[in-house]
């Protein structure tokens, strides 16, 4: 009785929706692979691939501002799969004909450059500190219509950079 009542974790979609008062737009089934990877979206129909396609469709058809072009993915803890979800969702969106730019805002533990196998010598921090222009930092991925803005070198003040006017302007652009 005590264990059940002291456990504040949420174990089901119904619990999450009840607490947040928000609908679930998608769920991704677990995979036996725990490393960073992009689902092979052109090869077969694995449950994860279909889940990313459904998530893409649900996000695209949400009743929201038609000018809204930014999707943010976050979580409370590291290691929960943010980078994997972002990468696979970006590939699914690009494969549907949309132009996608993935921006890695995790300046302390960046992973997007690893997922897409790209260098991280310059990126978001380089733009925000005005070391380079946006066009110089955005990298092409192997996927058509999908480009990546890696996090760049670790700055001494990542929180200040993310909260800066330059960051707001960059997201708006």
C-alpha cells in the first residue's frame, strides 16, 4: 500500500493525459537498440518506423497556428531518447516533402551531430556568439531536404545564450 501511494511516477498514457490535461500526439514503441540511430525509414515497416510516420502525421495535422514551424522536443532527464526521436521525426518530415532544419540546443551534452555523423566544430553557439553566419554553420545531412545545425563548441554560458535575443531571432528566422 505504501509503495503504491508513494510512487509518483506515471506509468500510462492515461495518467499523463490526466495530469497534464493535454492529449498524446504519439507514442514510440521501445526498440532493442539503445544506441543513437536513425530508423531505416525506407526499409520495411518496423513498429518504430510506423510510429514516427504516425507522429509526423499527427503533428502536421494538429489544429494550430498555420504559421507555426517550430517543434521542440525535451524531457526531464538525459538518456530518455530526445536525440533519437528528433532525428527520426526530422527524417520522417523530410521524406514527406518538407524542408527540415534540426537545431541541437543541448550545449552541455550534444548528440545530434553524432546521430547524423557530422562535425561539431561550429554550430548554434558559433552563431549566437557571432563567430559565424547561419549559412556557414548549417550542415547538409545525407537525407534530402534535411539540414542540421549542431550545438557547436561548449560555451562558458550556455543558459544565457539560449535565453538571448539572438536565440529568439534565430528561431523566428
